[in-house]
C-alpha cells in the first residue's frame, strides 16, 4: 500500500492527475483496450446532477474519448438487476479493470458501498445512507426531497478485482475515514478499509486528511515521497512513451 501526502487539495489533485495520465499512456489504449466506470444516481441522463452529466462536463469532454467507450450504468433501466449483471459481464469481457479511481465519504464508503456493505459485493442496487443523502443535498439546492435515495454501484468485490486501486482523500472532514482506511483493521463498516488487502492500492491525500493519523505514520510515508514522485515525474506523452 502507498500513501502519498501532498500539502493541499490542489497539489494532491495535480499529483493524482499526473499519475493517471502516466498510467493511461503506459497502458497503451486501443479500440480493443478501454474501459470507463461511472456511478449514476438514477437521474435522467440530461439532469445536470446526474453522474452522466458530471462525468461528461468534468472529464470526458476535455479528452479525446470515443463516446462509445464510456460505460455508465443506466439508473433508469427497466430491469436494474439485469443492468447490473450486464455491467459486470462488460467488465469481464473488457479484460477487467486496470485502474479504479475513486474517493470516499466521511463515513469511509467507497463508491456507494455504504457502511455495512459486504466486502465481496458485486455491482448492484444500493440504498443510500442518510449521511450520503445529506452530503449530496448541496447539488440539489439543499432540498433533501430531491436527492436520490438509491443508486447503482459497483461492489467492493468488483473494485477489489481491479489490478490497481487509487483512492483520493482530501479535507479534515475525511481524516477519521483515512485513519480507518490505513491504520485500523479491515471492517465492513468502513468499506474503504478493504483495500488494505489489495496488492496495489495507492491513497492520495492532502495534509488536512492526515490529522487523525499517527505522527510516525505520516513521517514514514512522507519519507517515501522521493520514490512516489518518480511515478509522476516526468509526465509521459504518447510520443516519448511509444518511441
């Protein structure tokens, strides 16, 4: 497990972006080697707060992705269980997930795998916890009645099957969750803790997120930054990687 600690949110975001860029380039994507995950909330695609809108406005429209290669669960499918089963099959048919990138909630949930979720769960329909609903109310004018109460999500087991997992954790409000993720034991009430048992997990965080960690833990991982920075420096390009 790697823990990469940057000074603030912007530097943590930049480090993670550079790492993902390098991983995409070394992956050598082709028309047959692709996969993009999304976690919708069940809202119509055109809704400004749907996950589909979020992904396109914040990521996809800024890169040269073929829309046909963006696979996002349809939260409005007539048969949600069948939709989840097809998504799992699509992942397997694509050769599995090479790099899963996600964040966590203050309660340590990964994707929408709320506290108490099975650590071997697969893609499924999940009821959202009250804390998650409240946290997402800011996207809906703070009107709780407009926030979806259920979502489709990849399971913890689905993510654990990925060849590599990156979790980005920033802010003091997530400090206890980071502590639970790396210093406490594996616990289904803190689903992010499952990645202690993944062979290639990298946590990227800012200083504020380390407030609950032991001083020696922070010093240890900061002492490895000269190693971690080699993962993003230099920033690769298709030209210099494939030459």
